[in-house]
């Protein structure tokens, strides 16, 4: 049987004194040898509590370096690391723990009020109270079961914006393949450093850059809360060479004058992910002459899937398939589409998730013949650069015409007076669905419906131009900064005015 390699232990032997993790709030630095030793001690603690291969270990804390100590500890003994969203309510946390039936919940003291419902037989341990006990414990030697690459390592719950949260099970093979693919395709090295603001209950905080950089021997700085002014200072102070932020964070940074004038001498590239990025962000970095590129991913696939050479960047493109994965675009019958045609994006490779926890039917719906059916619409050009058009379920059918909200959103955010926007289709008796725009205007600016319509008609045929508009102060967001279209649909259902 093929066995799992403990690559953190290998890295600790190759780069024992290299800094692996740094706490941005306290400046505590943890070398690779120390990280591996701490992970082993956490693993020992878990085994002393009766945790065995396959048991789920829930982790509930804001961003902190201890997350990676516990994650690697689970990997050493075959336990399944389950980081939970600390922004959820106690009842939501209770529903997830009931679903994953953990043997152990590790939590930071300030989040204890969230743990009001604990499954029978589950232990609870406060990280703040036991950390020194764990670190000072004697390493008696772990009793290790044989681990296969197909054994689960992480289980990340999806946000639930399209229904109840699902546990996405990532195997050792999935996590390692994504890390290797990222290192090779993005040319990461031991000299690279990133600042992780994305939450570590999310694949972006764990798998996008943190684990790939730890694999290659780089440095990962963990920050708890994104504050634009602090972020600008930290990126330079810690010598960051690559960083992943979501469009909401870029939106906040671009509002700051100091961001426009601060040089980032060690930064190789700014990355954006999690949601489509407005064109104005591209223009800003182009003027600043700092490489910027947009990515695409999802919890079920890595999340890293594409590579862009910043010197050959195309606006709106997510680039080419990375070195160790496969990509294709198909029509409703499953046949590959021609260049320039829109179809569903399929992904293949060892980085794909193993299953949805206890949901075999939903797993089979998206994993077919070695391909992940993403539910996203895409197209590719003559250079095999890919473009994400939008979610299949978000596509609007109005008067029999297929309309893709993303292209309208991209154009609207180019308007100098529009801060952010979202376009959705709401039910309409005459048209089936009507294109509806939700717009947040920049501070102090005034914008009329007529202004927006005239602007849209410069770009689109009349059938694509929104028929209804809602100007709101701030668009609702999910926990990772994406616009929550489900919330908009709920809030404005039935609010459509008859038009044309």
C-alpha cells in the first residue's frame, strides 16, 4: 500500500532554523524544527485523549499560528482537521458539530460561548489553557497507523450560501497535490513570504498559499484582522513577496492614499481570488507597475487551478491550466465546446476533493469520471487562456436570452462613481427573469438610473441592460468577502417594478 510522507518532518530536517510561521500581532517566529516538534506534541496530546485515525478534531479560533500546529498534528496520526467558521451562531456551530461528530473540540477561550451544543462523547479543550501543558509534555513516541494518500486530512465546510453547509473532505493526496502544483506552477521558493489574512477556516487561508509555502520552506505570516493601514505597513515590514487578498480587501486598499504611494520593493505579485475582481484594480497595479493577477478556485479543487504569467496578463482571464491538473469546457451534453464558446468548466487532477461528508449522492453529482463539474461557466481563447463567465445557476434567462451577470458587473465597476455592484435575475411574470442591478455609489457621488442605463447601452444590447436598479449603501457579504447574492434575492424578492 502506498504510504503518506510526513513532509513537514522532512522540511524540518532540511530547513530546521528557517522561519516557517510568524504571528503578525506578537511577532513570535516559529522555525520549521519547532513547528514539527509542536505538531508532534499536539498529536501526542490527541492520542492521550483517545483520538485515533479517522476521528474528527474540530478547531475553533481566529487566525493564529497554532492552527497549523494542530493541522499538522492531525496529519501525523490520521485524524481529520475540521476548522469551523467562528462567525457562525452557536446553533449553526451546533448543527455542524452534530453533522461531523467530532471526538475533540479545540477552541480559543474567547469563542467558548459558541460551543453550546456538543455531541455525546465529544471532549472540549481550551487551547489557551492547555498550550503550555502540550509544549512541555514528554514525547513518548506516537503510535502511528499506516496512512494512505486517500485517507482524509481536512474537512472544510462550505459557506452555505447555496444551501446548508457541506463538509468538503480533502485527502492527504488532495492537499499535497495542490501544494506541489502551486509550488511548481507559481515558481514559489524558500525565499518567498506571504501574509495570510484570509480566514484559516477557509481553503484560501489554508491551501492557497500557506501550505504550499510551508512545503517549499518559505515564511507564512498569520494576521487576524484585515485593517487597510496595518496591511500596507505589514506587507513591507515583513518583506512579503506574494499575497492573496479578496476583491473586497483591494477595494478598501484602493480607498487609501498611502496605498497609492507606498512602494512594495519585495513584492513579486499581488493575487486576487474568491470573487471576480473589478477592472479598476487591474488598472491601478498596471499604473503602479507591480504584477497583479486574478485566480480561480474552489474548496473542492485545491483551490489553485490556473497560472498567469504577469508579463502576458489578459484582463479578465484566469490564465492557463497549472502544470499538474487538467481543464476542459463542455456543453450540456458533456461535449467539449469550441474556442470562444461558453460551457461548464471541468477540472481534473489529484488535487480534487475526496467526497462531501456523508452526502454520496451530492458527491456523485459533481465528481464524474475523474472530473469535477464546477457549476461555473467559462470560455477559452486561441492561446488556451481561460475566462470565468459566471455561475451556471446565476445565469439569467430573460425573454429567452441567456445573460451572464459577470460581464455586466465588470462593466458597471468600471464606472468611476460606482464603488461595487451585483447583478442577479429576479422572477418576472412577463420576462421569466429580469436583470436587476444592486449598486453602491462612491462617497459623495450622485448617480441616477438614467445615467447607469446610458452607460450600459454603450457596451451591451438592450436585452442585457438591467431593467431594475437598487442603490444601497453596502452590499451584503459572505464570511470570506464575496457578495451574498442569495441574501439580495431574499431581500428584494417581489420588489421588481414593471418596465418595458
